[in-house]
C-alpha cells in the first residue's frame, strides 16, 4: 500500500509511527488481552495513560504549575460555548472582547453572544482576512472578563506572530491548528484550547489548558459537562471520556518528544513552509492569500493566477499522491495544511509538483 501525503486541514495526518504503534497494540493493550477501546476509563491501565499524557504535555509545552490540563468533549467548537460559560462571569458586567481574524474567530464570537455582551474589538474582514488585525488592548474596557483570539487561521493561512499583551484581562486562545507546533509562553494566557485533530490526535475531543484561578467563574446555568471545574476536579473523568483519543494523544506526544520536542519541530515546520512559500514568491503563476508578515507555517494558502487551471492542478496533484489540497469553500484556491506530522518530503514533493505544473501550463 502506498500512502498519500495528506494536506487536509483536519482531521489531518498522524505520524506513521503513532498509527503503527496503535495498530500493534489495538487487540492486546499492554498484555491485557483486551483492546485499548475496551478497557475501563477508571482502570489502573487508563489512569497510567492519562497521567503520562499530562506529564508529556507539561514537559513539551512548559506548562506552569498553576495551570490545569483538561480533556473535554466536543472538540474546539464546543469551547466556543464553554469559554464564555466559564469565564464571562468573572466580572458582573458579563463582557468579553473578540478579535476577528477569520471564520472560526467570527463563529466563536457569535456563539458567545448567547451569554453576555460581546464586542468585536478588531477585525480583518475588510481585507478578506489576509492579515491579523491591528489591536490595542488599552482600548478594551477594564471590566471585560476576557479577550479571545484565534492564534492560527486555517482557512486563510495567517497567524499571530506575537501575541497581544492584555494586562489584567485574561487572554484566551483557540490554538487548535498550531498547539505544539511552535514555542509559546503559556503564562501569557488564561485559557488555551485546541481540538486534537490537527497536531494532537484524532477528531472529537479538545484539550484545555487553564490557569487555576479561572476555574471559579462559571455561570450558574453552566451544564456540568461544560464546566471546566468539573473536569479539573475529576481529572477529566467525571463521565466516560474519549479514552482512545487520549491514548492516541499520548502516542503523538511521545513521538513529538522523540523528534526533539517543540523547539525542534518548530524549526522543521519553518523549513517545510519555506519550501512552499519560496515557490509562490518566485512565481507570477501562484498568488499567495496571506500577507507575508502574517503567514502561517501550518496552512499555506494560494490561488492560481489562472483559476481555470485549478481543477486540473488538484487532479494532477492527487495523481502525484498529494491529497486534499482544495482550499476552503470560503476562500477557494489551494490550501496545503502541513502540520507537525507532515514529513519534509511531502512538502518537497508538493513544491516540485508546483514547479512542474507551472512549466507545463504557463
């Protein structure tokens, strides 16, 4: 069997070594004679898995002692509701500020309007989200409960190169598409959340990193399984959690550790992205979507100058083993999602194909 290079935005590639390990252990985990998906979430075997996952994430992300790790249901979009439910009550005014840098940032703000007074304090919608909007935290009301950003915008291929200083107002970040892809100072944030399906594991679950003092502000109407304190007090096992996703996340974190950790993978990611941006920048045939100073290393987005060639490009790319390159319907064009698990050879193959396609069609 020949595996393709999967450039899909998510669910995304997992490291081959992770899938092989999971395959090897699937029918008989740790000599138990049972599969990992069959053992109890309250067993000593699963307790060891979730504890190891905690330890690895703390080590790899350099998480300070005053933060809790939560493994929560519903993926990242569930956190669009959970964040305001847990944090907007921090101040009686029930205000929150959102920075709209793309589609998911906009959706997060829309969901939050159910729970309080939501202000969009900066937006790059006017430029079709080709950049991160300028933002000054001093313009935000002091009684704002939190400020929310989306750190990397998968549709448009932009990211925050530096995160805003927000003073006493907690900064909340959706890092679904880039957590553990580059070094981040966790102490800058009150809450970080990320769906697993980009860099951490399979779809259907999210990881939340929350400063402990922010666990005390949930609204009275917050459902138990949307209350972060419930997860913190029960080690994310108030009910049956997604045990298989946590197990795969552990394997992914072990793989990342073996690659040299976040610092090493960040260097690899920068190098992979540069292969593609170099082709785009040295061509009139390809047109980048994101402004250069805001470019993502996780999602490389571009159009063909002659859009009539797009379907041909995508079809021939697939023939070369380059899968899921079609851009999001809101943007069009091409999107190459090159998360941690994408090997350099995948980006080399795509870059070479782009050059060949241009030569054959210009």
